[in-house]
C-alpha cells in the first residue's frame, strides 16, 4: 500500500509561509552566535547589586542649606 502525498501545489503554498519564518529564525540564531560573550554597548557596566556592600548608583547629593528668614 502506498501513502498518498499531496501534489506539489499544496507543498508550494505551505512553503510560502514557512520559508520567511525559517529565514528570520535562522538570522536571529546567527546574530546570537556572533554576539555571544560580548558586553552590551548601550548599557554601563554593573557596579554591584544592592546590599552587597558596594554602592549601586551615583552618590546622593547633599541637601542645599536652608534659606535665611529675615
């Protein structure tokens, strides 16, 4: 007994949807492999997590002196 297979027109119409998705997924995977191990360019380096003894951001500015009242 042979298994019936749809004619080429059915396969071609399915490829119209599958090929662009496969190309996009392939390009995303290629980009991920190329950028593996690199630091992000637009983010500053980590200075520590809050609570580990290191400051987590810029120091607070001192409060301005109170205004003198006449």
